[in-house]
């Protein structure tokens, strides 16, 4: 019952489609923001929301060690369940841990072929079989169309949902449609693109590309105090 409450209370549900998923199988999603604004916080909440629904998440970090990501998950979960008694939330935390697998790569050593090799090992040995993959820290500075096209092939082959974090920069002008320079040339490969935009003391979550028009959706904010996603009406 508590698990269902946590799912229903999550404002990220406003990004979901009629199937109850944010992305379609084989789909790409991107979270864009400047350094330190909250990309990993959003990705962890997306992961927890997915895990609470009983799906497996493979979180790949190209920047942070496993220990740091583990702390991110625990802190976000603690904030999400702060209003509930730990006697009720501890069993949920223990139950969701087997549905999360954290993997790290060195940026220069990361490629689709290496990921597919390790993914195959996990699946064939019945260690872990993900439905969602999060890639945090992927380098969008170079020409990445070929690499992303390979990832798209991998995602479709295994019926995966894939999320990327994308670091943007204040000094770079966006394209004519408002799409940041880092993703402009490969935006067609993405089904959903959301950007974290600091405005005063608030961090707005803006949909740049997706099935739901930004004008029709709820205004979502990232709470700077807890780094949790909030519906603007709850602030």
C-alpha cells in the first residue's frame, strides 16, 4: 500500500503516457542542465519511480563512484519517505535494492560494444536483467550520432528505456527551437528532452521535446532544499 502511495505521489507521473511509462520501449530520454543543478537527482528519482513499479534499472555512471551513487539513492529515498515511519519504509528499501544495479565506466573506455558485452554477461548469468538504463556523464561534446545510433540499436534489441544526462553551459546559445547546443544535432534520436532551468530560487523542469506539450502539463520544479521533484501547486 505504501509503495503505491509513493508512486501516486511522485510528480513525475505527469510526464507519463497512457501506458504508465515516460518513454516507449527502445526510447531515449535526456535530462539537461548546467553542472550542479540537479541532473543526477532527477535521474535517481526516475530510477526509484521505475523500481517501485517492479522494473529493473541499470544505472551507469561515467563520473561518480558506486559509493557516491549509492548515497544519492539512499538520500533521495529518505526524502521521499520522510513523512512515514521507518518501520514501514525500511522493508520497501530492502525490497527495491535487488532491482537496481550500479555500474561504472571510465569515460574514455565507454562504448556501446563494451556496454553490450557487460550487459550480456549480466543477463546470461542471471545476475541482472534491466528494463531501464541510465547513462550519467556521457560526453556530448563530440560528434556522438554514431554512438547514439548504436545505443538506439541496443535499446531496441533488448526493449530498453534509456535516459542520458546532458551537461549544458550558460554561455552557449540554444538553437532556434530552444534546444541546447549539446543535443541540437541529435535531438531527433530522443523522444523526451527535459531541461532544468534555474529561475531565482526555483529550478523549473521544462519539457523541450516530448509527447506532452509544455503548455498543457503541470509546472514541475526541483526543490533546491531536498532535490526532489515537486508539483508547483504543492510549493
